């Protein structure tokens, strides 16, 4: 069977990576692409179907170009903490004759230059930005994938101040009227898999966004009430909360999500919908986390 291009994937066991791999299998079997799995020593390879090539790599240090040869689209879906290390992967990828485009493990809203310049963002920027900068400097394509907030960061982890368990939502009056973007791992993984099934040249140097649910704050309130059987407590989000939130241990990103939610300025370029994914209702989704 002739495969037209090769997708490299690192992070195949992660929340997003495992969904990317799952949704790449069909196009692989249909001969639309080849897959190479990059993984660290000790990674569980049991989910990788027989016949798919695996290559061990240590991204904490310079990477041998030979490990990237043959890959045209390089998808990274690694843990946030090691995202900065993918700079070593990108450096080697850029030297491969087969390299076309690199997808950073970004999967967040499109933060503006002003957002990135906020001093408290420095700790985030050190993970987010170097791989993208490296790819641009080295002349390899970059395909940035933006994403809504992962659903567990809304319902379980109080990343934006909501907690299904405590039945609380942090939102000011504007946020109750404006929409907030949410996504499940499967929806994003399917979206990325379908994106990289396209010829690499066609997705090179472009941005895409995946959002599964666009829900007004009031809609969240109703979903929490439907799941918990009582109205959630709404905690105001004020200017003071914004200032304090930038410095809180959950980091500034959750605070920026709220700030832009309240002004309707969460940016998602080129929104794309994966085919063949049936989303649950928001209430059914929330019930999973109850
Ligand atoms: N929009 C949102 O709400 C949101 C929320 C969270 C994260 N994100 C973004 O999404 C990205 C992916 O998140 P995720 O939750 O899917 O990540 P995750 O589940 O934490 O990723 C784990 C994956 O990273 C791999 N990994 C960890 N350390 C590694 C290393 N040193 N070398 C190679 N591979 C390593 C793991 O491999 P092993 O199998 O070897 O352990 C595993 O495959 C993050 O980078 C972050 O930017 C967005």
C-alpha cells in the first residue's frame, strides 16, 4: 500500500496524544498516511498497532536528525512541563530533508502579543514559545492548533474558578452573557488526526482552532444546576481577582481565559470541526465529572 506522507507523533499515551493516535489508525489503514511514533525510554507502546514504526528519543538533549528522517508532519502532544524540550526535536526536524511542518503541543487559545508580554506569563511562555520560535528560525513550517479549555479543567480542576463538586462558578455579569470555549480530548484528538491526514504542504504555516462547546456563562450555570440539583454559587470575577489571579499558583492562563471571556476577546482563528464526532450535551458531559 502506498502511503502519501508520514506523520510523526510524540506523546501517544497522553490525554490528547492517545486520541490523535486512535483517530490516525483508520487513515493509516486506508493508506492515506504513514505513522512514526516517537517516544521516550519506558513509554508504554502497547497501544501502537503492529506495523507502525516506533523510535526512542530523549528530548531533554540534542536529538539525532536520523530520528526525524522520513517524517513530514511532526505532531507534538507532550505534557506541558516538557513542551519547552520539544525545541530539541524541532531543531533536528528542521535539518531533515523530509520536514514540512511542525505542530507544537500548544492547544490553547490564541494569546495576543499583549497577553504574552504580561510579566506573569514568562513562566508559561518558556514552555509555549521556544519550539515555535525555533521552527521559524530554522525555516521549518509551523501549524498551530488552538483549542478550547479541556473539559476537566472546567469541571474538576478549578482552572477558571469553576468546580462541579463545590457547585461554584466564578463569573461576572458579562461572562454570564458571553460564551466560553470547551473541548474534550477526543474531539481535539480527532480534529488533529483529520488535520494531519491532509498533505503537509496544505497545512504548513497555518493556524486552526477546535472548539466543541461554546457555552454562555448562564449555560454553565444551568448545566451545573441540572447535574447538582441546585443552583451553583456564582462568585464574581473582578479587576482585583484579575490582578490576584495573575499571581496565583494555577498560573496566569486561567485568569486570562476569564478576562477575555468577560470581554468576548477569546481568539480562535480558522475554526474547524472534525467529522464523525458526536458530542454529548453539556449536561451529559458534566455528569461524567460528577
Ligand atoms: N486547553 C487546555 O485546557 C489544556 C489543558 C492542559 C494542557 N493543554 C496543552 O495540551 C498539551 C497536551 O496535554 P496533555 O494533557 O495531552 O498532556 P499529558 O497527558 O500530560 O501528556 C503526557 C504525554 O507526554 C509524554 N511525555 C512526558 N514527558 C516526556 C518526555 N520527557 N519525553 C517524551 N515524552 C514525554 C508522555 O509520555 P510517556 O508515555 O512516556 O509518559 C505522554 O505521552 C500540553 O502540552 C498543553 O500545552 C491544554
